[in-house]
C-alpha cells in the first residue's frame, strides 16, 4: 500500500473512532482503533519516510486527527507535535484528554509511543 493511502487510512479511522465513541459505540470505536494502528505500524515500518508522510496530518482540519498524529510524532517532530497537543489541550473536547495525557507522559519522561 502506498504511504499516502496509509495516511488516509489513519486519518479516516481516527475520525471514525471519534464519531463511534461520541455515539457510545465502543465496539465500533475499537475496530477503527485497530485499523488506524495497523496503518501506523506500516508507516513506522517504513522508517522516517513513513513518519514524514504521517506528519502531513499535523495540519489536518480535524483536531482529533491532528492530535493523534502528534501523539505518535513527538519524538520525531517535537516542536510541531507539541504545538498541536498544546492547542488541543486548550480547546477542550475529546482530543484534549489525550493531548493532556500525552504531554504529561512526554514531560515526565515516560512517553513511549514511537521508540527509537
């Protein structure tokens, strides 16, 4: 699968998970989480080229997509990812919870979403 397709799969499934959770459907949300995780793993397997491809989502129109991409890109694109997470934390909503927790883990040195 092309990297652009994987990035689209990641974004589409993050958004779908958010919508499923808003509707109280955890089972469907988990299905979408598995799908975006699979796309992420394939992108990671391609090294920094995959991370660069994912980084386009730091400017995605949906905050949940930007925030999820930023969470996985903190080590690789620290300044850009941190700015996205800080923005999400200030805005509130669903993305804010993950953003706050990700920043906390980063700041206390326990973040491990994309180890070297």
